[in-house]
C-alpha cells in the first residue's frame, strides 16, 4: 500500500519510480523460496495495477480534451520539423551550386561592386551640395528666429565642408566666400545681441511706478525705460543667481520655444555660439581686424553712459512741461528718480556680466596653465575680464554723473574748515570779518615788502581757474564725450539744476548702492573709489558750502546795531504757532539749525560734524545774545550794571525769587500743570511781604536812585521781553532735539518714540555740549524775565522814594493833586504795560505786575519815616496818590489792588489822635506792625508840635503794652 501511494503521489518522477518498482518485484520474486509468498506478492501487485488502471482511466476521462489537443499539436509540430529538415537540405544544395557558379565570374562581379561604391559616393556628394546650397536660407531663418546656436553650428559645419570635402568644387567658391562673410556678420550679430542682453534696460516697477504716481505723467517713465531697439522684456524671476548655474550642464537650444524667454539661458547660448565660432578672445577685448573695434570690456563705459543719458531723457520727457527746462529747476527729487532707476539698471548690468563670466568660466578653464606654442612659456589661463572691471566702470560713470549734478567744478574752490569734527571749532572766524594776516618771513631770504602782486588780476584768476579745472576735473569732459559720441544725442539732458545741495536727496540710496559695490568688490583699503569721491566731496566742498551759507544767513540776521530789535511778522508767528513776537535773529538761527538737523538725517554718516557745527553756531549766538543783553543793562562803558540786572545775577536774590509761588506757578503753567495749588493766600502774602522787605532794605536807604541805574527807554524793556520769549521758545525746541538725540545715543536706555526719519547716534561729548548750551539759553531767558520783574519794581522805588523825601505834605488847601512822581510812575507803568502786553504771554505778564500793589503800599508805608510833617491836606494828597496808583494798577492787572486800600487806611489813621488809635487797636486788634505804628505816632508828633517827646515816649510805651496784650490774647 505504501508503494502504491508513492507511485500516485509522485507523478513527476513516474518513470524512475516505475523502473525501481519493477526491479524490486523481480528481486522479491527471485529471492522468495516459498510459492505461497510469491503468490501473495503477485496478488498484491495485481491489485495495485488494477488501482492504477482505474485512476488512469479516471484521469483520461477528466482530461480527454486536453489530451486530444496535445496529441494533435504534437503531430503538427512533428510534421513542421520534418518539412524544415527537407528545406534546409535543399538550401544547402542550392548554395553549393551558387558557389560553384560565382567562382566562374569573379572579375565581372568586382567591377560592378566598385562602380556601385563610386555611384554611392557621388550621390552623397550631391546631397551635401544640395544641403550646402540651402545653408543661407536656413541660416537667415535661424537668425530671424534668434536661434543662434543652430545657426552657428550650421554655418561652422558648412564652412568646414567647403574647406575640406567640397574644396575642389569650383561652383561652390562663391558660396564659400559668402558663408565666410556671413561668419563675420554672425560674429558681429552675436556681439551686438550679447551687448543688448547685457545693457537692455529693465525698469524697477516698484521704484518707477511708486515714485511717479504722485507726479504728472509718471507712468510713462516706466514704459519708456526699456531699450527702444529691444522690444522684449526680461522677466527677472527667470534669472537665477549666477552662482547657482551648473557649469557642467550641456547648452541646448529649443527650436519650438522663444529663445529670449530665459535671458540667462539666452546669454549662455550666445557665449556658446561665440565659442563655436572660435571668437571668444575677440569678443571680450578689442580686435583690430573687426569692423566694430569695441568688445565687451571696452564697451562697458560707453554703454553705461548711454543708459544714464537715455534714462535722463526719459525723466525729462515724463516730468517737464511743454516749453520748460528741468535743468533750471531746483528739484533734486528728479535726480533721485534718475539715480534710483540707473542703480537698478546698473545692478542688472552687473548681474548679466556675472552670467557672461560664469559661462566664460565654463568654456575657458581656470586657473590651469597652458604652454605657449611659440615661446614654450607657461601661461596662466585667465578670464578676459572680471567683475572688478565692471564695477570699476560703473563707479567711474556714476562719479562723472555726480560731478555734473553736484556742481563740483564751480564749488571746488570753496574749502571747508579744517576741523569740522572738533567741537571747539571757533565759529567767530566765519561770522566776523577777517583780520589781515601778516606775511611770514621765509628762512634764508630777506624780509622784503612787495608793493603789488598780479595774482588777483583777471588774467591770473582766469589762468589759475583754467589750470585748476584741467588738473582736477579733466574727466568731466569724458562724460559728455561718451554721451554725445556713443548715444548720438545732440545735448545731454539735465533733470535738475546742478547744486551742491543735491547730495542731501541722494545720499542714502547712494550710500546703499556703494555698500553693494563694496560687498561685491574686494577693495584694497576697504573703500571703493566712488565712496572716496563722495567722502572727499562732502568733507572738502559740501560741509564748507553749508557752513558758508549758514554763516552768511546768521550774520545777516545778527550783525548790526538793531539786529535784536527786529521781530518776525504775524504770518511767520502763525506759521510757527506762537502768540507773541519772536526775534528775527532767533528764528533765522532756528531755521538754520533745523536745516542742519535735516542734514543730520539726510547724511547720518556726518551726524557728529553737523552737531558740532550746530554747537558752534549756538555758542556764537549765545555770545551775541549775552553781548546784546550787556549792551542794554550795562551803564555806558562802565562794568556797572542797572540795579535790576545786578539783582537778577545775584545768586541769593535770584534763588529767592525762583522759590516764590509766583515763579513756581509760572513754571507749572509752562508745563500745563495747573491743577496743583502751591500754597495758600496767607502764605503767598507772607512771601510777598518778604520780597518787598528785601527790596526795601536794599533800596530805601539810598537817598535817590540815579537815573542811569534804571532802564528809562521802554523799548529796551520790550527788547528784553522779546529776547526772553525768543530764547525760551528756542531753548524748548533745542530741548526736544536733545531728547531725540539722547534716545539715539548708544548709552541711552530711554525709549522715546522717534519720528519717521531718525537722527543718527552722536558722541556723548557733543551731546553734553549741546545740553549745556540749551541750559545757557534757558538761563538767559529766565534772567531776562527776572530782570523785567525786578525792573518794574525798581521803577516803583525810583518814582516813589522822592514822594516822601522831596514833596511837601503840609502845604495849603489847594495842593490836593497827586504827586508829580506818582503821575510819572503811572505813565511809566502804562508805557511798560503797553509794551510788555504785546511781547509777553499772559501768565508772564501777570508775573511781572503781580503783587506790585503790595510793593507800592509797602514803599509808601515805609516812606512815612521820611516825611517831616503832614497835615490833613497832605493826608488827602497821600490818599490821592494811593488811589491814583490803585486805579492804574487795576487797569493793568484787571484786579482790585486791596493792598493799596490797606496803605490808604494806614495814612487815614493820621486823622485820629494816638489815643484813639490805641483804642481802635484794643477794640479791633492791630492791622499793622509795631514798627509801622511807631512811625505813625512819630509823624503825628512831628506834625503836632504841642505833643512833647515825653508824651511820645508814653504813647509808644502804651502802644507796646497794647500790642503785646493783643498778641498774647490772640495766641491764647
């Protein structure tokens, strides 16, 4: 049973197993000695065969169709194989007979083969001739479609065939000469196309459209900035960085596409075409054998100049109205427009040159060395030019443009001061007249005095001017020569008037472009030639021009006898946002300072120089203001000053006056902090009395104040008021400037919100110098205000002290009019009020005349000691004096001066006898001090001779007792 399973389960090895099975049966039967055992073995074998037959029959039944198909296929294949054998046998017999026949006609067959080869060569030659004849037409088509690489390959291959395979065909000589000529023409076309791709203008849409949208016809400029001969546009997004170009990539040209869609690839095609033409050396530098003597390197400067001229013309066409010329207008914004577009185009030119050089690197191996075939000397392979050459030409052209627009030729003779960056520069030398300098003695020569010289003659000046121009600015004509010869313009169009001040509008973008140049070019000293030119121009010409302009403007406003008397008109006041007149000189200085501040923003690199210039100007103006102040307050040529000026400069008095509530409230009102009340009315009265006592103690002891010790000219007081308002306004503006500079200081920690255009960081030394000058102006302004405050009070002393010391108050009944000095005081106060109300702000005017009634009452009450005697008419006269002054002060201050009522009531006590006064004190309390009552009793005694001195001592003793009693009672 196991054997049967092995047979059925292994059909793949059926033959091998069957043979083994039969051998095993034979071996079993042959070795079995027992008949019965053989019978059993036979029965087992029969049974196994029956099972196999049964399974075979089942399998045949199940696969009858497949078995039939296999049988038929096998019969067909067997028939095909037999047929093939018969045919092969026949072919072999035929080949054998052909071989026999060929051996019989060998020579004839060789002749026919040779003739066939010759005919084939002639047909190929005729085909080449036909193709060569089509070359001019195909070449024209390729050139028209600008597929220059195909055109170059076609032309080079055609010429090569005409020179070797087809050299002996006389009919092709004319065609050969034509193609050789076309070779040179194609060379020139490739050079022209390469230059066009490099220098075709690509306007910066973001610059031109944005800037010109606010100007008339600005959109036309962007449309016109493309090359008129090159209609295509260059999508800059297709320009990958040249450094990313694959130098190993094969250059291919697509006949189905536009070759100019990708400028970088188009340039690579042009360079490859030049290389195929074997014209690379000629295309990169001059070749005298060419009709066009300019190659790539030598054409850089003319093409850059042409870009400038073309862009200038387009700016003029876009902004100039019909019949007007931009060259006569001071419009530096047009120059900025020109330079921004030129910068953008120059960047694209440099980018294109970089692409050209990358392709040249692909073609010309560097830095390997080759051996010269003639001399045998190793020669280093280098590119025919590099980017340093390109940037050098760009800087040269821009320098020529800047020389023309910055008016360097006419301004070069104006030199700047030697040390603008030193804060100690003496600006007096630029504001004052120059003293004649003595000629220096030359060592080794006799000291001779020349009678006359010719160096100031017209001939000498013109000759020197010519020499200077040719030595310093001989490159100036190159710009015009390039523009006129290369561009073909009859006249170079200027977009604005040449001026030194044009540098302010273009400095920032110019410096940014110079930074790009310096980053692209490895400069030996770290500074490019264009940067050196700009630096030299600013330091040697522009700063001197600015200084001379500012000096002239300030000198015109500050020099002269009446320089500080002139004030600005109402329109200027309104423009400045002030309510009171300002000195013309102050406004002029401020405007010049503002110009210098704008220059600090426009030229941030030179911020310290401009700040030092500002400080020097402020020092000079401070000295001018101090001199004018001294001229007003100084008594003639003596060092002595008027009383008010002396007190204003006195540290103790000045400190006391600044501590008073009136001064502090004035400072608070300037800071607009009026919500806080400094002190009570009683405290203010106490401090006012203290001020009055200080002034009385300093002045009342003198007999009469001399007239030269007061300011008698009211216009001088108006001038002082104008100086105060002007300097305080000026100091405020300078203080704001200091705050902005402090915020930009490297050591500053504040975060002040700055304007759009920030100031550059400046040195701490210059900033501290500026702050000190601001403090000086503020101090002088405050001194002027204190002077006015004190001068009004000194005038009161000047007019009121003689009232008691010189006038008669015991006169007849008809002498009841106010004292003449009182009338003069009122007139003087009215005149000062008329002048100061127009020159000072209301709160400062109030400060001048505030508490003046208390001072007048104190002066007149303290002057009672100088009265010799007084009667009732004198009392009435004194009361009229007080009433007249009170009425005038009320009109000035618009408030009733109750302190004068107090003084009038004091003199009215003289109507009463001393005993009644004592009774009044006991009844109502003292209204005046003990000293004032003593002076009152003494005058009463002098006016009534019947009262003996002993009685006066008794009255004074009673007065002391009453005063002590009332004071003790009030304290209890």
